[in-house]
């Protein structure tokens, strides 16, 4: 039996989708296609994520570093690492294969086998296209996708074995020092980003305050920050606050409490910004979350319908 990939076209990541937990199997494989030049919102995941561009390229911004991912290369993000991506870099269409693994399953598998968690440093790992091809990592991801068709008595054991195979490949690549380094890194932006991530809930956090902390002028910080994160300081802070706010609302907090705890100082301005950003009010969003929870629906199914076309057909046409 061959399980076709879930296939999603022109996917627009939102904060609540990024925070969504995986299915009961704790693993998800999806084929994504973007036909327009798109940039994802700044986000983090409660799971590990491996991304393999099939066509087109992706520019990722992670903690003050830029990673230009080419076709055939592979990047693995640890859980809870903030990043954003710009797709279709130098191409008309971007297609990528994503493997998502629950952090608990990843860590328990590593511990059971006595493996170190090679992603504990919270930095992404990138493999060259030659390495990906030599170890047939694309084929491994395809087999992980097919494992979901197995009987439940065997499925978990098979997934653990496949994850163990991926971990051993990572360890070997690390041993051979075949990882791809960041294309560009800014110590200034890294320092600023870490400060923002630790203090975004502070309503007094401003570009001026951040410039004082990093000992540079506001204009210089703003220019370099946008160069390495692909967005302004204000936008970066707002994205983090919105993600925290949406998560707080989903956890049952009142809209006012979620707004205050996330660092928004003006409730009226927050309401306008929320509606402009998502097309609904926070109260409507809260009701939608409650309805989705009662009906067993996910954020993802709430926001878009998955295209069930066979991505493997696209592979065959390459």
C-alpha cells in the first residue's frame, strides 16, 4: 500500500497553525507548493521540522542568521526555534517536502537508543544535496509517510526505527563535518533577536530601547535587522506578541488578559490590528477556537482545505 502525500498549495502559515500539535501518530509528512513569492510569518513549532526543497529555493532567517536553502538540500529545525522563510527565491514555483516530528517522540527515541540530542543547541542543521542524495533521505521521508498505513501494533515501532535511522545519519554527517553553514550571520542581530524573544511581552520595548541595549544607533539597527530577519523590528515584535496572544486565547485566557500578557499596551489598537491581520475580531476568534475544539477540528482544517492531489505524481514527472 502506498499512501499519497498530503498536498497543500499556496499555504499561508499563521501563528495558531504553527502552534498546532501533531496527530496521534506524532508524525506528519506534507508536500507544499507555493506558486507566488511568499514570506511566512515569524513562528516557532512545538515539534521538530525537516524541510526538503523539491523545486525552487527558500531563504530562512533564524536568530540573526540567513540560510539560503537550495533544491535538494535539507534543513532540520529543533522545536521552539523562531524562524521565517521566503519562498520562490530565484524560481517561479517552490515545492518542498516537510517532515514534522513530535518533540516527545524524537527525544524518547534518542534516549531509548542512547543517542545524544544533536539538536539540543537549538540551531538548525543543513545537509548538502549530495549528502541528502547519498543517504536517500527523501526516500526515508517517503517511507515514514507510508508507515501511517501500517497496523497500529507495528506503526509506533516502525516510526521509532525510521527516526533512529535519521538520527544516525545526522550523527554521521556531523562526524564528517558535512553540514552547511549559514550564508550570513550578524552578531548584532543575534543579540537583538535574543533580547526581543526574552522581552517581547514588555509593553515598553521599543526600537530605541533595543538600540541602547545593543549600543548602536536606531537607524543602523533597523537597517541591519531587516536585512537579516526580512522584517522590521516593530513587525518582529508584533509577530511574537500575536503568536503569544493567540496561544493564550486558545488556552482559555480572556482576550483582555491575553492582550496584556502579550505586551500590547493599547487594547483598542490591538483590537484593530488583530482584525486587520486576521479578518475577524479576537472574540470571534475565541468562539471559532471553542467550536473547533468541541467538533474535534484542528486549526489547520479550520483555515484551509488540504489538496488531496498526489504529490507522488509530481515526483514521477520530474
